[in-house]
C-alpha cells in the first residue's frame, strides 16, 4: 500500500508546522514508495507598469462620462456617442406637432456610481453626430468623436455629480456605518430647439422605420470638458429605461406627456478614453522594462497594466519526478497610497500569459474554473491571488514557453477603477508560493 504525505493548510502557507498524522506508518514503507510534498517561494520576479492596449469601446454594458484628475493616476477623460431609435411611427409624432404644445427636447441619462469627488462641476457639451455609427463595426478608445460631430453646440451644461446613501437597506451590502449608494441619479440636459425642429420636420419616409430614421438623425455626442483639478467619472446606465431623449409636451387635457427616443441593444454606443500621466510619480518609468518601481499601477479605461516576468518559472526544480500541486501568485495592495476608503479598488484583475509573438492568452488553469484561477479582490488581506499551477507545469515540461505575463483590470471599457500594488522591489514584494509533490 502506497502512502502519500499530504500537507496541511498551515504547512502550505507558512511552512511552519509539522503534520504528525502524515508521518504515521512511514517506518513500515520502503523509501522508494514515499511521495514528499515540498514548498518553494520564488523570489526572482520583475514587474513594470506599462500603458494598456487600445481597448474596444463599442456597445459596453455602461458608458463612462466625465473628467477626473486623480491624485495618483493623473487626468482621465471619458465621453461617448450613441444612437437613438424610434418608439413609435408617423402618426404619433405628427400628433405631437399638430395637437399639442411643445415644451422642450431633453437628453436624460441615468447613473448610479461616481468615481472621484462630488463637488466639482462637470462641463458637459452635446453635439449632433454628422457621421453614422455602425452597430456591427469595431470602435476603439482613441476614436475622434468630436470629428464625427457637427459644429453646432446643442447644450453647454454644468453638472455636479451627486449620490444618495441608503443606510437602512442591506440588500446592496449597505450598513449604517458604511452606507452604499442605492439610488439612481439622473442628468437632464435641455437641448437646443434647432434639433427639436429638425426632428419634427422629418418626413413620413424618415419615420417609416429605424434604419431610415438613423440616416436622418445619426445620434448625439456627449463631450466631457476639461478640468484642471478634481472631478469624477460617472457610470451611465445607457440601456436603462430612463436613459433616452424625449420631446416633452402637453395638451389641454394632459399636463405632462413625452415622446421617447430610445437607447437599446440595437443602438450603437461608443466611448472615448483619454489619459494624461505627465505629472504622475510613475511617469518617468512608464513603459520601461529596465527600471522597476517599488509600486505598480493598474487602471481601467485602457489606462495602465503591469508586465510580470518570472525568469526561473521553468527551471527552479531539483528533479523531473514531481508534480505542481499549487502555484499561487500573490499581489498585495498598497492600502495607504491607494486610499481604499475613498477610491474603490478593482474588483477583479486578469492575468494573461504571453507567447513568443507577444500575443496574450489565458493560463490553462482558467479552464478548471474562474474560482480556481482567482483574481478577485480579497478585502480581508487586501490581496489578489492567482493559481497558475497547471501553466507552470506546462512551462516546466516545455509544453509552453515562458515570456511572462500581463496583469490587467477586468471590465476595462464599462467601469472605472484603479489600484496600486506592491512592486517586486518593495519590502512586501510579489510572491509566488509553490507546493509540489516530489517522488523519491
């Protein structure tokens, strides 16, 4: 009967205990029958902050809007363009212009989350699109939305983001000491009457179906103006029922009526992201892989990610008769500089491996399950952890080559998050804790 020596959890984590139960019966077995579990901590790790790739921004779950001067990450500007679709056909709109008193044309945008301060006014401007967006096309964060728009300004609106806190309900994780925002806010921007007149002047052919209407009215661009300090990024619920463009009117019998132009899944929606890191502490070493900082920086919106190199990943072993049980890559959040109470860290990070051509791919550990693979933020010990045991085994067995990894934020085009991690040269460092079975 063969005997396996299985480490307890404490052995794996701090290698400070001895599991006497696993020694039971050792003297009855031949030495060649033993399998030993050993632990190893890889310390030769390098990490560099680099700019993220040009992210796709078409049809995100949420659109981001605003300008934010981050005290650590510099300036980020996010704005967007979108299409609007008919909610009714010719008879309904003609009735508005002939039988009702027109009041206004208003752009309504719902949001529930802000990242930044709630005291600095956002300078929002709205333009009509001159060029069509295509729902089937790919668009990226560097798109020139201003260049796709007409010159006439439809609205110049100053808006201070706000939020309401619910300290009573618990459905959203809210408590009395740490209430969370559970109330959706609305931005309402009154548009220039010239666009209203254009919409009312559309002929029956333009109102006959959505494709023809989108040729007549191509959509709106909402621009976030420049700010020299403060600010915030708002997470716009573009697809929410309350986000739309509406003609407000009334009749003799009814005081308040609306004709709604919808934003839905069939509406093209495109974000633009811009970053300025010139005044940041990491600017001098950004995108350089010959100088390491003690801190590394990650940011959504196609901002920042980290390149990780582990040169000895496939050469650390002392024998070919072994199997990797666990290889946990651990990143520690710098909780002081990140200001976690004020700036929520990224809820999920993504670790991708790099091949010889620079192409990224997911380690095969992800195929087991996302829970096994890891990457979610642990608020208890303020870490992100990844299990790359299978990937490491493949590198050792020469099935995969070792060209390093990229560490990035998840949901890069639909949410705003950032986080500062301890770098490889810091006292805490980046850890790769390995447990493996060695056959004698």
